C-alpha cells in the first residue's frame, strides 16, 4: 500500500485549505492509499522560533515523510506566497527530505489573482527540497463550502483536483515499479 503524507501550511483552525487537503486525503484513502495528515498547528511556536530540529513532533513528521511515497503540501496564499509558518516547518526538515518523492502542491486564496503563487513560490521551495513536483491545484475561496462534507462546490475544480490526485498515484506507482526493478 502506498503512503501519502499531507502537510497543511494553514495556521487557521477554520481553514479552507485544510478542508481541501482532508477531502483530497479521503479520495486517496478510497483509492487504497495510506494517508497521514500533519498541520503547522501541530508544532509549538517555540519549536519553530528556536529552530529546534530535535523536537519530537518534527521528528515524527520527518519519519512520516521519509516513509512516504508521495507528499501533498498545501497553503493559503499570504502576501503572494505560502505562509511563513509553513516555511518555518519546512526549514526544520532535512534538505533532501523530498528526494524520490512525488509532491503535489495545493494553494488557496481569495481570488484568482494569486494563482501564480504555486509556480513562483511553493514549487521552487519544494524543488529545493528535491521533490518531483506536479503541476498543482489552486483553489479560489469562492469555490469552497467550508461547512460541507464535500467542500468543493465547483465541478471543474473537483475534476482538476481529482486529475492531479490521479497523476500523483500514477507517478508514485511508476516510482515503486522502478525501485523493484
């Protein structure tokens, strides 16, 4: 069974990004994937501010990512980029943590005006961590219903998300076959 780690970069408890990530995780679980969910809210501020690489929860995240076949990283757009707290968490991970991992970036924002934040902010960061980064999905807040079980109310967005999840699963499968050969 393939393993996928989802990391949410949203500091908000009522996060649309979290809703989309959990929805994506549910789809992957229905497809037989093992999914582990982490959030930047799981880490103590002191751990992030003092760059405590030895924190137990950081160690758990590292272990989960190292054991994973694929990773989904999501963030709301803050100041035309990913959240600072997501960067603080990623800064505590080993430099090549995403090597040999397929990575799907997902970002959400108030308007389509920040759609390029995936290409110009999040993808380069994930690339520095050596991930094989997929195209990604950008979600406009108006396309969400945060109170619903199925948070995506836009059919085309749901199709794009499912398409990217399929690409993630296929790429993970290719990597697994390559490792067996």
